[in-house]
DNA sequence: TTAGGGTTAG
C-alpha cells in the first residue's frame, strides 16, 4: 500500500517535470528544471533523461548532454537513440554518437530503425566513410534495410562522403523510393558538381519533385561551374522559396559575379539571416569590403541579428579596409553582442589584427583557439611574416608541423614570405623543396613571387631571373615586379630591361613599373633612357597614378 | 531521412 502511494507520488513528480521540460525555452530554465529533477531523485528516469539530453543538444550544450546520459546507470534503447540523435545535432560532437553506438552494441542493446538515420548524419558530418560502411553492413545483416528513412540517410551519408557510386548502389537496390531518396541522390551529385547530365536525367524522370529537388539541381550546376544552366533551372522553377533565391545568389558570388548576386538580392521577395550573410560574404570575398560593411549596416537597420558566420565575413571586410577605428569597432561589437567566439571568428580576428600589425593581439587571440586548424595557423603565419616577424612566423610553422596540421599552399606563401623578409635564403629554398616533394603542393604564382623576391633581395638576380622564366603559368606580375625591384637595389640594367618589357605588356597602366625602370636608368646615369621611359609612362598612364587606379 | 551563408594569399 505504502509502496503504491510512494510510486504514485513519484509519478506525479515525473509528470510535473515532463510538463516543465515541454514548456522550457531557455538554457537557464533548462538548468533549473534539471536541478529540480536531480533534487527529486528522478535523474535515473530514462524518459526524463532522454528529454534532457535532447534539450541540452538543442541549446548546443554538449557537456551536459553527456553528463545526463552518463548519470543513468542502465541506459535503454530509447535513451541511446535520443543521445545519439542529440550528439548528431552538434557538429563538433558527432564522434560521440558513434562512440555511443559502439557502447550500445557492447551493452547488448540492438539498434533499431530510429538509431541509424542519426548515426548516418554523424558519419556524414565527419566524412567518416569507414564507420558508415561498417554500420551499413550491420543494417544488411539485421534486416533494417527495408526502412525508407534508413536507406535515404544511407544515400545521403555516402553522398556527403563524396561516394556518389555508393549512393547509387543503395538507391538502385531500393524496391520502394520516395522523393527524399531521389533528392538525396541529387544532393550527392550537387555536392560534387559532377555528372550533371546524369543528375538531370534522374531529375527529369522523378515521379514527384519538390522545391528541394530543384534547389539541388541549382547547387549541382553551380558546383559544376555551369551558371547558365543553374540560372535556367532557377528561372523554370514552379515555386521558389528563400533557399532557392539564396542558393542562386551564392552561385553568383562563388564565381565572382557579385553584381548579378546583388540584382538577385534586391529582387528577393524575402530575406533571412542567411541571405544577408551570403551577400555580405560575397562582397567581402570579392574585394569589395566597403560594400560588405554598407550592407551589414543595412542589415542592422532591418533588425536582423548577425551571427558568428555573418561576423566572420564582416571581420574579414574590416581586415581588408584596415584602420584603428574599424578594427576597434568590430572587436567590441563581437564582445558586446555576445557573438560566439568559434574557431572561424577567432581566425578572422587573428588575421585582422595581424594584418594591421598588432602582432601581440593576434597571438593572444590565437591562443584562444582550442584546436587551431590550417586556416588559423596560416592567418597567423602570413600576418607575422608580412610584418617583419619572420623568425616568429617560422616558429609557429614548426609548432604547426608538430601538431600534425597539414599546411596548404597558403601556409607556404606565409612561410616563404617569412624567409624572404628575414633573408633566410637557404631555409627558404629548403621549404620550397619540401613543399613540392613532401607536401605535394603545386607551386603557384605567389610562391614563385616569394622565392624570386628572396633571391632578388639576396642579390642572386641571375638565379631569380632563371626561375621567373621557368614559371609554368607564364610571366606573372608579382614575380616580375619583385625581380624588377631587386634590379633597382643592385642596379642591374640588363635584367631590368627584359623584365620591364614583359611587365609593360602585362600591366601597361601600372605606372610603378615605369618609375622603377626609369630610376634604374637614372642610378646608372643613363638620362636619355630614363626620359624615354617617363614619356612612355605619360602616354599610357594618363591620370592613373598609383593608389588611384582602383577608383 | 533530403536543399542555402563563414576564416588564411607577394
């Protein structure tokens, strides 16, 4: 009798807690209810724990998601499923759902058709093709392969791991398909931008399509660099939503067509945070930082709150514009509005401060990044290198190598710049060789420019000239300019003449090249030649003095 | 179970 009263009492409390959780909308509220559950000794209740786990994930609070799960002594299938789903929603913690899956197998609990789709979301987010394939094998053995959502998420997982053929393998074997199955395959094509004629054929023969199918076709053509076809799809769509407009807009910005993007932006029936951010990013990435900032202020006027992604591009725009006031403004904006200081935001801040010469602040912010990636390292290295801190830049590069972060082409631009500005010719040549041989990075025009600059500063003009002539991408203004500047330093008229001739052809309106050559002649007292160059400059660069030509 | 936005470059 007493037991039943007590259990009735307890059930009341469980119901009450469940009702409270249903109504809970904020993280502080959630923590309060969690505390109530704990005080009432209900934390072993698996249903309440499942709800808590989901809500903590919804508020992106992985620490507590894990805490709640691990405080339940014998987790059942439902709690495992809720927790796997919870971690699959937090991109940085997807690996946890795979760990949970392994744990549930170990505990002898059999996954069901609700387990797999979320697991595959995690595999997709991690590009964990290996795990995904293994779990696929278990599905075949256990007979859950007849569930549509399970197969659909499998197609999606293979697609997101760039395994288009495997997506088709699953798709072709399905006896029953729905629009999601088709869309998942179209999404796989879209991600790669590959084989769009096959995608088009599939699209044309779909029994039913929806706006997601159309949008996937746009993405596919954009990623395949076929903007005309992308636009044709966009124009033919029976109905467009805000995603369709934004997708097309991004298609234009990705290919540098900012004007077309802006036309679309102005014509959109509705805009959301993502559309604004996409347009701001379009400007920031295509060398129009002023426009990016102007649009950001219009976004504020429209009372759309920016998030971390928006601010990443805004910071990048400020970095390009420079100026103490702007740098200070954006820094305090991020602080005051509580913008999430994630890896990308911090990297953009590191880059901005480094570009503006505030090396200490850049280093301080870099230390705030828990796991710096190739972007964060490159931002710091290039920033340090271009402000005369070559030694420090190389020190950071060594740290990067020690932490097993793979450098990319841009990292090496920074590394080579550091060597060139510090006069470390031997090291520079060694890094160059290592870049090609160990890291299999194809040297670009910027790398050549660094090495040419380095050799030129060291007075090895013949060697530098030889390198310029061996560039597989042909003559390039950056490398040629560096060599011409070195010719000025060392008064080498012969190489200067040959280099300047090429530069005049490549950039006839860049007056700096004429001025350099004229001053080389002047330093050798070849006054007649110097005058000739100045006259040629006046003919070709009317009213186009350096610093004004971009207006 | 399916679709859109972010950082590094002489």
